[in-house]
């Protein structure tokens, strides 16, 4: 890995980043800073809580991270964020898929732990995004509706997509963690806010940030807008007890001093037509190695 920590900018003061300073770990500005401040805050000040998996967490409620996508693509550098899985999962959602076989055929196994023997997960994200069931037996394609509204009524305050279908939660292998997102257009730029009710800060959130940044770019491209801002809003922001040492390792690393990585996105004919090879977020991405940790199932 070349270039990590080689920048000439001085490190910010402890007063600027009190959560990291409390641990004696102050990072330079960049894509990682806000995220690592949140990691450190939860690690040092989080409340001990039980959870569905029985693992135990440290948790804080209601936090927000903001990324100006004009600066580049928000791909965390203090550990490797696997874009193959990010791309594959998002395309899987947009295809309306709910069976892991499509992912497995592309070497992606991130949903395997929750699938049944036939690979099914029930009516999870893809089903809700593309075919939300109606009382009369029909279905609503929320993504198509969103794109139509972005094109015809960009000032609308109703540009939301929800995966949180209360009537179908019991049939899902895993209830949606990132429950819904909202779009906003101003001055020809598309911004997107995601609400993540349950935020696994170490394993999940870097992945989710990259995924929704990519979705923002795709939606902007399909509607002839420029990408604006990604706003990540977390509800229960937690670190699992068996991730604490991994978090300390990540916080001990110096983020890349280089600007954000850049995203190259080949334009597709429609939101359904993107392929894995159309997306490249590797340009300028200098990163530390992977940090392995168990997934709480």
C-alpha cells in the first residue's frame, strides 16, 4: 500500500475531534474522519445493550454523517471496503431479487447466512423497492416511481423509497436495517438521505455508505442531474462486543492523506440495465488491509 499517511497536512487538534482525542487517536481530514469520530464516540461513551443476536453491543442513538459527493466517492480507507459486494448487492436490489443465487453466481456470499435451503430470503429490499404489494393484488415499483418524479417534479417532498413494510416483516429473513431513503434536488444536484434504524458501525456502515453513494450517482445519471450530498442517518448506532478489538485496530490506522477516490460509472439505458463492469470505484483508492470480524446473525 503506497501513499498512506504521506500527506503534508498537519493533523487536526484534539479540540476539533474530541472523540478520537479522548483515545489519543486523532486522524487527518478525509473520507474517514466523521466515520471514525463516530466509531470512537460509541466505543468510549456507548451504553451497554443486549441485542437480537445475543452478542451484546455498545450503542448510542441518532447520529449523522454527511458526504459531499462532488469531492469524490466515500470509500473508507482505514480498512478495505469490498466494492464487488457493494456493487453486486445494489444491482441485486435494483433487479428486485430476493434469492441469493444471483449473488452467489458472482462470488458474493454476504447474504448466505440468512437464506433458506433454496436461497430465498423472503420479501426483503429488492421485493419492497420494486414490487411493494398492494391490497388489490397489484404491486408498486417504488424505484420507477422515484425516477419518474425526479424527472417531472424534482421539488416534490414525496421522493421516498421504503423497505420497511410492516405487514411483511415477519416473512423476511432479516428486517431491513437501512429502512428507507429520501431524495432532494436543488440547483441541478441530487442529494440522498438514508435512514438506517440499526447500524453495525464496524462491518455494515462503511458498506452502506458506499452503496448509497453509488445509488445516488446512478439515480443522478438516469435523471440528468449532478450528484450532490449523501446524508447517512443512523438510529441505533452500535459496536458489537466482539468487534471492539477490530475497532481499536482500525482507529489506530492513519487514513489516506489523498483526496476521496473517484467513481467511474458507465451510463446505462435504464436503472435496471447497469452491470458490474459499468462501475469502477477503484481509481485513487489507497487503503489499509481488510480487518476480519464475525457477522452477528
